[in-house]
């Protein structure tokens, strides 16, 4: 997994990481951690296998012996003994004392927590001493050793007396045997004093048993000396902070880590395009720029034409330069602005590019070729007679049958609009009529900017991309599916060298055919009707006449005398009806 992918996934779904982090700290928030400081005392034990000299008494894994002793340290009997000694309840001792083994060593740590330092020290020290006292049985075995020693001495005295009695009983027979000329065999003690012999044998057997018991007891006592206290309980000087903050920090970290894993898994298996690099890879064309989300453009689409946000100007200027770089010498430039899907922001880009081209001194025709959602036609009231239907009906003529211009004037005298007419051009703008419409627009202006809507929505739009010099492709990254973008890339393979992809951030998906009015209400795209008048009629114009300079007064499409507006455009006076606006 590449670092760029990880960073993009986290940036795209940072909210998911934040949500998991909040869930992680919930246990700390909902729990009732101690609010007072605690003192912690620590003692250490060395738990070693029993040995006699240098010989191991118990064979096997040393860690196994330590683990077994951990069970003894945590046993209920030991806890009960400690509780009786320190005067606490068994539950309090079990909660206050913690037994931990240091891996790979024979060291066992005993930590005790209490509200004051001395109580913590006493509790830890009593715990380790109680454990070692149970192991050290030499003190309790000393009485047994004394008893065995006395019994052994008594038996030895008894045996000595029996041996003397037997020897005295046998002495006459020994002396007679020595005086006899012919040596005779001596009788056995069993024949002379059988009772004393039997008593002697019993005493010898009992003596051997007592000696064995004493040796075993001595060896057993020597085995228990290896486990010892290597550090007495410390007296803490400073309290430790409440555990609540550690629970909070741990929950925050664990939640954030789970959120990161979830975000990466989502990005890995999601069908949405992750970032601009992924989009560029699918389209097989470098992304030119990214147009951020602007609330002003979302609320008032004409802001892209009249007062483009200052930070968006370099983005649109770069896009215009890239488009002009694809123009043919001594021929008008045709720019098709299309989206990967409906409401991708193509209309916003078309409006902004048209005004920026005009601000640079070029005459521009803005063509509305989005039959299913003719936003530009509605914004500039180009739904009157003329427009695309008149061009098609009159074989590419720039005036209709009544001598009226097919173009609609705008606030900027350098920009004209070729709308879809009163019937929105649905019956006239087809694949075979695109060429005549573009030819008429090229005869009118130096640059033709066409709002084509979704690239795969109509056959006329695909034909438009084939005939354009540059294709601006609006890609709404936040909701763009990778399979749909891959399909579009295959369809545009023949015009890939013309592509200028732009990442857009549309705010929402408006209903089809709705336009946001100046008062914020949703209405239709029809012209306003007021008692003082509505949209002016598209009066006949002299096509041979040069456009009126920006400084000269000219009646705009929305009536009244224009006043200077940003980006070289003009604004109408406050007495004129405002054009309907809406999300692009």
C-alpha cells in the first residue's frame, strides 16, 4: 500500500477516523475513574527453582515453576492471610495489589495502590513477606528435628544396652570354647537370648527410619531458601495521577487506529474514485486543476460570470490558457465543457471561462447544448425566439426569419449566448446539426464555449467533443464512481489528447429543471413577469456592426444601464429585474 494512497484515503475520510476516536474515548467518559491521586509501592521477588547445592531438585522448564508460583501469589488463601494482617477486606486487597512477571526473568513485581504512601508500602511488604513466610518452613521444622534427634539418641542408648546384654550372655560360651582342646562351634545369640536379639533388630530398624526422616526434613528445608525478597516495598514520595486520563488517552489512540484501518479498508474496496491522481490514472490524462467549493457559486450561479471569487481566478485562467494552447492557427477556438455526470459543475466552468476569455479581449459565444437541463438558457433568458432552433432552421444563419439575431446579449458586451430557444432545442440539436450550430457560433466570435452537460448523456454531446478543439471535463470527485469514469474514458479515447480534466466540488444535486431565484426560492426557468416589465425582447441587431465598447452604455439582456462589474462584466441597475439564478 503506497504512502500516497494512505494519505489520500485518510484525507478523504478523516471524519471516519474522528468518529472512531470519539467512540474510543466513550468508555473513559462513561466510566467512573478515581478522581483522587494514588500512591504506588513496589516490591520485587526472585522466584527460583528449589535446588540442593548445585543440583536442580525439580527438572523441567524454569518458567513453568515461576508461572506456578504466580498462581500461589494470586491465590485466595494468600490474599486472605494478607487481608487479616493489614486489617482490610479481601476485595480491597485483591483490587489494590497487582502481581506481574517480567518476561524472560525470575523477577516478580508486587505493586500496591493506596490513598497514602505508608498504607501502600505496608500492603506491598506484608504481601511479599506472607508469601515468603509460607515458603520458609525451617522455623516450624526445628521442633520436629529436635524430637527426631532425641528419639535417635534414645534408640542408640537402647541398642547399646541390648548389645551389652547379648555380649554378656554369650561370654560364658566364648570362654568355654577358648578353654576346650577340641574347638566347638559357638551357639548363635538367637539360641541363647532370642528375645534380646529380636528387640535389638527392631530398635535398629526404627533407628534407620528416624535417621532417614531427619535427613529428608533437612533436605526439604534447604530447598526453600532460593525464593527471596530482592527489593523491599518502596515508600512512594509522589502520587500518580488518576487512571482516568490514561484510559482517555488509550481509548483515543485505539479508536483513531481503528478508524485509520477502517478508512483504508473502505478506500481499498470502495467503487468511488479516491483522489485526483486516481482520476488522472483512469482518464489517462493529467488533471489540469481543482476548483474548490464556493458557497457564492452554489447560491448564485451567475457569480461565476459576474463576480468570480478571487481565489478561483488563477484556476480558471490556467484552464483558459491550456484550452487556447490547443487552438488551431487563424481559426476560432471551440471549447466543449462537459461533465462526467449530471450536476458535475460544467455550467459553472463554462460561465467562468467565457467571462475570463472576454476579459482578455476576445469575443465569446456561450452555447447552451445541455438539452435536458438548459441552465444557461434560463440564466440569460435565452428561451425566446431564436437560438439553436433558428440556426438549424435557417441553415446556419445568424438571424432568424424575422430578422432577429439568434444570439442573446449579456451583461458583458463581449459575450453572447446561443440558447436553446423556446422549445429548448430538443428537436433541433442533434448529432447531425452540431456542425452547423458550431459554425454559426464561430462566425460570430473568436472563442466558442459550449456547455454540453454530461458527456455520455446525448449523442450530440459526443459529436460536440469530437468537433471541439479542447474538452474541459468536470469530475466531481466526491461522488464519482470509478467504473463510470472508466467507461467514459473508453468512450473518449479518440479525443483523449484534447481532454483537460478539472476536479470540481458541487454542493448538492438540484432537481432537474429547477433554478434558484434571487430570493432563494426554487422556480422554473421561465422569464419573470412583473408589472414593470420582464426580460427585454431580443431586438434585431446589425451583424456587421462592431460590438459596443465596454465603456459605452448598452442595453443588456436584463435591461437598464449597465455599471462596471468585476472581471470586465457589467451589472444592471438596481431598478432592473434580476435574472433567475440557481445551483449549477
